[in-house]
């Protein structure tokens, strides 16, 4: 309500009146202000979310706020004016942080608190922390801060102690530490080489595997540009490649390439290397993550696998060849049986016609068309018989070898003797080059002679205008140190056309039909050498000559 | 002039016998008795005692090797040279023949010239 009379008084009067009445009022107000302050302080402390208690110099509790009641479960009214505040925390008596400060017994802190230090929040305060089991029904990790309150002079009149339950923070911190330890374990225990660099490529972390490879300590490599660390210094090209990779990765690209590292013994390791940018939540590149996987063994395994594949392929080809040879052998065996039966059936009528033709020849007028025709028929009959004989030789199941120790130069000379007389008019010169002291070799004399005769006949036939035959014989060794006799018969004849080379061992392939060739000579020769576990190879250049290379194992 | 060479030819091919007889006898040096029947051949050998017997191996009635065994077992014929004349050209069959008599054989077909040469060569031994 407004007093209208007072309102009408002049300002000066009011001022004077005030002066008059101000002093006692001010004193009263001063008193009222202190009480008010105390009341406000009391309210602040009581209502603070932080648990606070205060003890005086006689260790009596003078404040125990609501938060403190909530934290400890003990009510203020039970404790105010007592020294029982320790009971809130301990089963048996021991001083609280506030008690130690009041008694000025700082030496005792270490005895009662493991973790303590100067308080970050309170001037002249002390901070301690630790686990309190079953504090008001819960295990709690408390952060304690206690600081002295001074009265006049340096005398401590009270100590205020705050208590904060930081169990959640502590558990999170513990969890974080555990996680970090796990991560560190993975980082260090992995076989992969892992590190961390700044976006500029300065190495700031490296794992144990990477250090063990080069036999270095972390201190020797951290803080260096990555490309100047020992993993890279053996190759300037790789160093440059890495420098470029760092630039690319710092630009946000994932880089991967194959590199080599030298280990502490100098052995080369093949590394599948990658460099990955690591971004923060704002998508800014904060680190580069280099990783290396040792793929030396993988590459070796890959190489071995490739070799195995090649071996397998080789085996497959050999298998197919053997299969084809077996098939051919089966065919030949069947052909042999057929040929043998056929020969008997044909040879009897051939024998009759030959005798009949010879009789006709004997009664036909000489030198007439009749006698010429009969002569031609007789020749055809004999030719048919030769074909049958060759066919039987070729297709007949192999006769058992009659092995004997044979002097090779004699065998060659005797074989030449059979062929030479009918060809010595052809102006063919024969050169023999036999290795001195050539050992005798076990073989079937007649069969190998047949082979040599076949090849000599071919050589002479290839040089109707004359030429040169060179025969060499000597001992050779293959890559497995297996010894064999090698006979090479070379001529300077017409050679074999490239198109014909693939067919020369095929039965009935002949370029000498006109001269009575049946095309079975080389096929029979090879078959004989194979039964001796030997080989026959024909090398030829059309127009220049041919070489037959015979290899016979020496057992 | 010495007498003609008496040859006994035992072969189941009648035509073959016919032409061989003609060709050999045409030379004037041979007298040839020929039969397709092996049993008759054995009788002829005993009866006429030829200088040489040409004997086929494969004959349906009686195998040539059996004929040879018969002839060798008989004192009347055991000294007559036997020549196997055969189209059977397998090595083992030729060996079988060679173990029985004088290890002589001539492969069919054969020219008259070759036949005469070989027969004469055998008789010379």
C-alpha cells in the first residue's frame, strides 16, 4: 500500500531522515547480512549435489550434507557434534582425510591412501581416491578432496571434505585400459607388420612383428620418415615408391603394392604392403595405417604349386603318350594275329600261282608279250610275298631277345657289309669313328643288325648320286648318370621333308614305293630298339641330310 | 648220267603239287611223286624210298610234324631227309619243325630256282 503523505515529502527531507536513522539500521543490517550469508552457505552446502562434510578443529562434525547422507547412508543428526564420521567409511577407527589435515600429520597420508596428491580444485587441499566396499549398499570408487578452513591467523578452525562417487568413470577407465591392452596385444602379437604414421609419413607407432623382422627397437625408428626406416633402405626405388604412396594415401587413397624387406640376417622377404588413410569423425585424415603381410612362403608355395602343375601336366602328357602307345601295341598285337592268319591264307595261293606262273613261263614262247606278262606277274607275286614278310616282322608279337655280349665295331662293319656291295657303285664314302676301347654291349645280334641294315639302306637310298656316310659309336651318359651306347649314322642325302617327319615311324609310310619300299623299315627298327629299352631318333634337314641316333642302355 | 632225283611231295594243296611236279620235272633232273593225303604219303615213302621228302606242315587230315615223326620212327624211311615246305612262318612253328628232322625248311611261296638250289644243297650234305 502506498502512503500518500510520505510520498509528498521533499527529497531532502528523506535524505536527512535517512542519515538520522541509518547507523543502527546499518548495524542491524550487517548482522542480518551475516546470518543471511550463513544461511545461504548452509543452503548451498546442504543442497549441493556433491557430498560435503566439515569437521572442526576438535574433529567434531559440523556439516554433513544431504548428498553426504545419500552417499553414506548415515544421517546428519546421527553425526553432527560427534567424531564418528569415520564410521561412514570404515569398520574400525581410522582417520579420514579431513582428520589428517587437522592434525597436520601429512606423513600419515601414504599409510592410509594409496592414491593421493595435491588437490586440483581446492587451494591447499589434498586429493585422494580409492575403492570403498559396500558403501550404502554399493562398492564405490570415491574421489576425496579435503582442504583446511582458517580462522584468524594461521590456525585451522575446520576442514571441508568433498566426496565424489566416480565409480562409473573409473569402471569406464578400467574398461578402456583393458580394451587398449587387448588392442595392443593384437597389434603386437599379430604376424602382420603394422604401424601408424602421420599424414606426412612420420612413423609414430610400430608393432613388435615389424621390429623383430629388422631386429630394431621402437626408439630407433619412431619419429623418422617411414621410408628412411630399415624396412626400405635397401632399395632406393622402393623408398621412392613409398614416398609417392604416402602422398597418395594422405590424399585419401588406399595404396597397395608388392615390396621386399630384408630381415636382420639379410634374407629377402616378399611383402604384400598397403597404406590406408585413417579419418576422424569430420572426415579429416589424421593418420596413415601401413600394413605388411609376409607372403614369401605363399609365393614359394605358389611357385611349387606351379611346378607341381607343370609336372602334373608333363605326367599327363606322358600318360597320354603311354596310353596311345599301349593302344598302338594292342592294335599291333591284334594286327599281328590277323597278319599271321592272313599270311597263311594268302601264302598258299601265292605259292600255287607262283608255281603256276613259272610253269607258264617255261612253256611260253621266249621274248614275247606272253613271257613279259608272266614275268611281270611273277614279280608282283614276289612283291606281295615281301609285303607279307615285312608285315609279319613288324606285327609279330616280340620274340624273346637272344642277348649276347656283342662287339659293336664288328656288328656295324658286318651290317655295312650286307648293304655296301650293292651300293659301292654309287660313289658313297663311308667314315667310321668308333670310340677307342668301346665296351661290349649285351643285345640281340640279329635284331640290332636288322636295325642297322635298315638305316644303312635308307642312307644309301637317300644318295643315288653319291655322298658321304659317317658312322660314330661311343658311350654317353644322361642327366641321371645312366650309361648308354650311342650309334649315329649320318648321311649327306636328300633329307626328309618337314611334313613327312611326323609320319616316318608310321607303318606303311614310304617315299620309296617305286624302289620296292614297304614303309615298315623304321617302324620295325624302332620296335626292336624299344624291346631293348633303347631309342631311335631321326634328325633331318631337307636337302642337307639325315642322322639316325640309336641309344642302347648299357646294363 | 646219274639217275633223276626222286622227290616225294606231301601237301594238301592239289594245284601246288601239280605245278611243282611240272616245274621240277621240266628241268629233267627230278622225278616227283605228289600226294594231298598225308597217310598215303607215308605209304609212298615206304614203297618208293625217295631221295628227299617235301612236307607241308599244316594239313587238316594229319599234321606234317606227325607225318615226320612216323617216317623217322620207321627204319625203312628214317634216313630220308625231310624238308618242311610251309606257309606257316611263325618262328616257334619253324623251331618245332626244326627239332624233328634235319632242321630244313623252305618258306612258301618259293621260286622253282630257289627250291632246286635248296634241295640240291641239302642232298649234298
